[in-house]
C-alpha cells in the first residue's frame, strides 16, 4: 500500500501541474489596450507656463466617497529648479494653506489627485497655484469644463 501511495502521489502532483494548462491560451492571448484620449491645456501662472494633462474619462470614486480626478502637471525644464510646489484645486483657494492637492512625483511630470464635488454647476474653475523658492505665489485658473473630461 505504501508503494502505491508513493506512486499515486507522484501522478497526483503531475496532474495538479497539468490542470491549469487549458486556461493558459486565454492568459497569453493579446488583449486590446484601451487608453482614453488625453486632454491637454496650457495655462500661465505668473512667469511659469504650466501644461495640464488628463485622460478623457470620468473621475473615479474613492472608498471614502470622494470623487477624484488625476492630472499630470508639466513645467518647462528651465523652470523646474525655480518651482517649489504646484497645487491644483477646484474653486479659488482662500490661502496657500488651502491651495489644494500638491502635485508630486517626477519633477518633469508631476501628478495631482484633485477632489471634485459631486454636483457640478458648470461654472467651476480649476485653479493652479505655483509657489517658487523665494516665496512668491502665482495663480491661474481655467474653466473646469475645458479640462474635466468624461461624464460629469
């Protein structure tokens, strides 16, 4: 009986290795990659031209219930060393403390997740606040409808 179990264990393990094989063709088949088109807008915040890029898709709902929209912020290579931070916010910021979402990541392509209100009236603006190393604050805005993308 012991010899039968040793041989059976070997065949059972070989069978367990062969069971996933019917599913592999689907795993290796090429799948279409859907990349929504980009929306790209330029805005000048003081002496700094800023390019905002986002995908043309609706904001995603976070587990906390907020709607978030991701934006990529591009600065000119000559301005990267002069800029301390870039902030994005829907609605005019009251102060630098409430400037919005800080763009983070690679200095050449920063990302910011902006909180979007649930109900949009259509007159909202996306405010871009750029702070330089000397403490200067430069702001600019553009209509949210121009750079929002997707369904509202």
